[in-house]
C-alpha cells in the first residue's frame, strides 16, 4: 500500500479534501459520544481524521506511507501512527470506533485487516468503511466509455462489494449494514468518479495524481484516453452524448458505506 502512495502522496492533499457529507455519514455510522477514540485505518494525509478531531473526537491516524504522514493534518486531538491494516500497532479492545475511507483496496490481506479492526475495537464499537466497486459503474456511464480499460485494470484490487460484505460478516459474526453513497455534483474529495459532472478535470494532471488507478496507468493506455476526451469536449461529441447528466445533482458510481458492530 505505501509504495503507490509514496509516489502520489506528494500532491494528494491538493485534490483529496474531506467532504462534509462523507464526514457526516461517518459520524452517523459510528454513533459515538465525544471524546471517544477513533482509529482511521489507511488515513492518507488525514483529511477525515482531522475533521473528526476538530469535532472533539480523539483520533489515531494509522498510515504506512511516510510521504503521506509527513503531509498529515495536525490537530491536538489527532495522533499519527506508522502502521498497516494487517497488523495494527494498537492494544486489544482499546478504541471505541474504527473508520477507513476508500482504502481497503490497498490492503494486502482483507480478512486479516478486518480481524485486526475487530481485535482493536471495543465491544459494541462500530467499524465504518467507505468502499468502492468499479464494476457497479453502469456501462452507459461516460467514465466507462472513456476510462473503461483503466477501470477494468483496477478490478483485481477492488473486490466485488458482495465479497467484501460476506468477508466482513464472516470475520465479525455480525450483520453488515450497507448504504449507497451517491456522489454529489459538488463533492470536494477528488476520488475517481467524483468529477462525473466535470469531465474537464480528468485532463488535469494534479487531479489525476490523487487517484491511484489513473496515477498508476501507463502512458500508452492513458494518453489515447485523454486525447479522445479532450477532442470530444472541444468538438461537442461528449456533450451531445452525455450532456444530459449535467442536469443531475448526484451520481451512483458504485460507492458504499458499510457498518458493522462488534458484538
């Protein structure tokens, strides 16, 4: 996990800022009083960690990438810890809640990571995950039309959502609540499908640098895609075929919030 983020982490905070609606969904899912202690697993630069810290929670941000940690947000309620999801450097039953936002596709062993989360969280504590499954992008989505090759290349890293849910249910022995997260058109966290209503953003290298499938894509795959998109935006082809989505307020891009309670 740390290798790719040692590369893209240099500009990560420029485009990956916490979105208030994701923060609120996390808070609602955790259902904790302040100042409960929360672990953010695969915290990145701490965009969501620091928002929880500002609200009065004590947050332990666990992140393997040194580049990410060096850029990590700072707050008196936020503590940074070098570590990986598969071996959390924390005591058993030591925290009230755990979150992980768009990070589990970088974990090397998902079952072990879930086991570690359940080991660390206290009885009745909740684990809240924001995850993605690119297979759920509809075939008529313009992102699939243009970036389909890169999306398909990412499949081995993004397990199908049903598989993730079943694995979490198996490890925890509990039911897993799943809710769709529809992407608002004005979302501030620049993950892969976030600019579904702003196609021109995908031509911006800084925007792409914060998205691991695009940052990892080889030039021979990526450049023809970008050239086609740029041409189609200039000549009106994109708008003719996909302009109708500009009237939509949100988009179903295959993102889900999972909640499980340790019992």
